[in-house]
C-alpha cells in the first residue's frame, strides 16, 4: 500500500486543485476516487467534481476564497501529487 501526503483543500483556489487525486466519501458510505475537474458556475462560484461524473464534490466560493464539501459528501482527502 502506498501512502500519499494530502493537502489542505478548504482554502486553496479551485485552479490549484484541478487534476489532484480526490478521495471522497458520500453520506451513504460510497467512496469516490479520481482526479478533480473544474466547473465554473459564475464569477463567484465554482464546483469541483470528477470528470465524466455528475456528482459535485467541492463547492468553491470564489469571493470568500473558501471551499466546502458539496451536499451529500461526508469527507474529502486531496493528495499533494497529481495521478
């Protein structure tokens, strides 16, 4: 098993997180794993999710510079390295 260092994601810009490996757990216990992709909704809001998957993972408030788990996501780990 390989252990990777993870990064603080709550205050990083969405563009910094694109392509990073994200391991997320939903409220129902499903584990999702893959690289993040950006979906910009407006000048003040963006969503990070997996490419080709409709489930939102991270809600980004571009005005405040903060990120939070999307509804339905219990936990998030983002690795420092990109896959």
